[in-house]
């Protein structure tokens, strides 16, 4: 079946389409009520079914005779460790941890926070919670105590599971003191903190509420899977909100399991038994969907990677992992490829490894610029697939569905709408726009299974943020357009469109052009205030390692590139060179923060920032150049 027929089925007869997909997983109670609504009128899938996500990820495969297959490969260049766990071994670890959590008083309907680095025990903790019906909330291990405290107060966990330390390239970060401080700051007080001692030398201050992870696991009986209803919250995952208060995205269990099985096979084109690697963190949605639940539900071997694309020890790390573990399909963020490209522009490290096992490379997390895509394809001649989705969706919304039909790649486009997503481009007044007209990216309701169920304890915010702007549609918050062939181009968050003297211009388009310059490793284009034109663009660029080019020459050439391809209306005249760009720990460039710095506005340093020192570095460059508010 080709893509268009497959996609059309999902839009024209969604209930029949998703019944067929639901039959691909094992239910304790098979749903009869396929599509219904909650009390607010929001669509619900498989409402009367029951199942267990941990059962689907582990027990089912063991029952089917695959217990000795490798389930998890832990590869940690920062500790020089590689350890492999079979499905039998993972189940034993998970079931005993689940038994330990029951002994601490946790039960179905309770919540737990997991605050751990990229170690196998983080995945065990997630699966153990799922096994007994406890809703988990994984908080990225790099968050400061204040941010952890906010999440404690919002989801009110009975237990926090943590580790003694994480490692940031070559720096040991003691987690336990951060957890203790967060508990002091929080109004809600968890009853217990389960601490895994990694024995790496980090300080572990003891508190009365502490429980040793190993003692808990090895002193407990294995717990069985608890059946939960389809709409039971599997997890709450916090994402940044415009108000400064993080939003707790609620994910159901049944629809999510169906969507992930579908994603692994139809989007990523991965067969059971193959090795799949999502180079992300369990603190982000990619980690939930495609390090833990998706690959394990599809009976793949998944990789838990504790390292970075560079400096652990160098830019060869990704290629080593792929070659050593025979990775078939990989997923990472474009920023990781750009980091490798900067350190190894000619791809010398790539030549050292046999990458013939790698069939497809998926890229997401931010828009993939054409220069990065082309660099990858030049050095590794396999399909490099950009695709687009959000924490809210939980699985891809726009992609090249490799398990259905491999469509031609259009650089700059994330592909076509994934089955189940009726994606439209609307204008300011809700009118549907034609080909190549840029507007708001929305999805006609119902969203397919596995997408967000609600915002934790804040349905009003859920309705206001996603459903009210265009009634009958989910508002993604992104801008974009479709071309004549229904390829979708995401131009960035709506507030990334700038208005230069009445002309709406996409900073994303300008970034594509700036990034195409041979000396540029990565860049950000933002709109800054201007008395005459309202806003003008500013380009911040990081040059390739070892690149020798005068700033004046680079500025002249970049400005000319933009003027030649967009026109003088773009008004780009300022190009500044910085050592690095401020990013979240998941690799997204903090453009709003850059705008605030340039415009001299007050701002709150995002909790997700990778390194606060970058703020002063950027401010100093703008001051020297007398740019923006520093004139």
C-alpha cells in the first residue's frame, strides 16, 4: 500500500483505521468503544479497554519466547561502561523494584518523580511505576532544585527515585543534595526518596526519608502487572510554558501504546529484534517514547547512552556506538549533528567505522537546516529524515513514513502528515490557506491516539492553550506552509516570525541561508527592536572549528547571501560571531532569551539552559558591536 492510500484511510475512516492498529497490541480487556468524548467534548480513544504498558514492554515478549533477547544496551563513555540486559533480566529488575515501591506504600493512582541520569535504572524506574499503575513524572537530571520543587508541588509524588550523581562530560554532579534542597523548597513533602548509589564519589547526605535503591530491589518480591484503564495516566511530562509555570502534559496508557507500536513499524520502519537508538534523554519526550516504551513494546533492542556527541571522548562517539552495537535506525537532534560537523567538518571520524548496519537516520527536536542535512548525506549516504512532533503529541506528526512508502526528501520540509493527523494551515481569521501560503499549523480534531490527554490539574490551561484559538482544531503554536504536493514546511514557533516594516519574514528561512555559508557551523536569526522598522533581523553565528575568516568578510558574505535570496526587505545587516549559542539541555536554541538580551529586556534564565555563562558571552559580543539596546 502506498502512503497516500494509507493516510487517506486514517482521515476518512479513523475509527476503522485505529481499530486495526489496536489489534497489534495485547489488551487485558479489548476496547469496544473506539472513539468517544470526555465531559468537555475532547475526543478519547479506546475508553473501555484495559492493559499494562510494562506488560507490553517486557512480559509479553518473554511469554512469546524472546526472554534471552537483549532489551537494553547501556553504553556510557563517561564511565567507560557497556552493559547489556536481556528481556528476562530487565523484567527481574523492574518487577522487584515495583515490589519495593509497593512496600513503600505506592499503589495505582499515586505519583512518583524520577530524577536520574541516563542509566538503566532510570528506565527500570519508569517501567516499575507503569507495572503497578503509578503515574511517573521524569524530571531531567540537570534541573536545579527550584525547578524540581515546582514539579514536586504540581504532581505531588509520594516517592522520588534518584541517583547519587550524574556526569556532564567530565564533571560529577551530585544529585542527592539537589533533591534534598528541592524538598526543602517544596510545600509538598514526599514520604520517601529512593537513592541509587553509583559509587562514583559524589556526596550523599543521609536523610530520614532515604531508602537505598539496591537494598529495596534485592529485598523485595517480584510484583505482577496491574491492569489499568486505557485513559489511566501513564506519565506526566513537564514542558515549558509561556507563563513561566511548566505544563504537565498528561499521557494516557492505551492510545499511547497503540501509537508507539504504530510509530516504530510504520514511521521508523523498524522490525522486532532490530537495534534502535534514540540519542536523547529519558527526561524528554523522545526518551519516553523512543528510548523506553516504543522500542520495548516493538521488541527492539534499545540503547541507553550516557554521553555526548562530542567530547566523550571526541566526535567519533556516535559512529562507534552505531558500529559496535549494529544500530539499524537512529534518531537524534540536528544540533548533535551540527556539533559533530563543527568538530569534524570533513567527516574523518566517520571513515574509521563500518556503518553498513545503519539503514535510516531520523532527525527531530528542532528544524533541520539544509546545510546540516546535506553534510550528513554527503558523508553517510543513507536516508536522513527530518520529522516534526511535540511533547504534546508524544509521537511524530509530520514525517516520511519509512514503513509505508519512502517518499522523495525535500530539504527544508519535515515531510508529509503522518497517518491520523489531519494537518491544515490556517490564516489569522481561521480560513484555510492555499499552497505556499504561510500561516498557523493546526490539526483538525480528533487527534489520533497517544496524543496529550490534558494538562495535569489544569484543564482550563489545556483548553485555552490548545483548543480555543481555532475551535475544532488543535493549535500547535508553530507556523508553516504546505507546497503543491502537500509537503509541510515548519517555519518555527509563531513568535519566530518577525515583522520588518510591515513585511512578515521567517527567521527560520533566514537561518537556512546563513547556515549555508561554508564557514558557519550553526546559527540563530532573531528579530530585535528597531525604531524605524519595528523589527530587524540579527544573525548570531558559530564558525566551524579551525575556520579562519575575518568578521567583516563573514558579515559581508552572509548579508549578501540573505539579500540575494530574500531581498533587501530582509534588512539583515548585523552578523555577530559567538563562541556558542544558548541552548536547552535537549539542544534547542533559546531564541527568546537571545531576543531579550539584545532588546535589553528583563528575563528569567530558563531552567533548561545548558550553561548560564553563555548569557554573559553573548551580551559582551553585543556590547562590543553596539547592537540592539547596546547602541
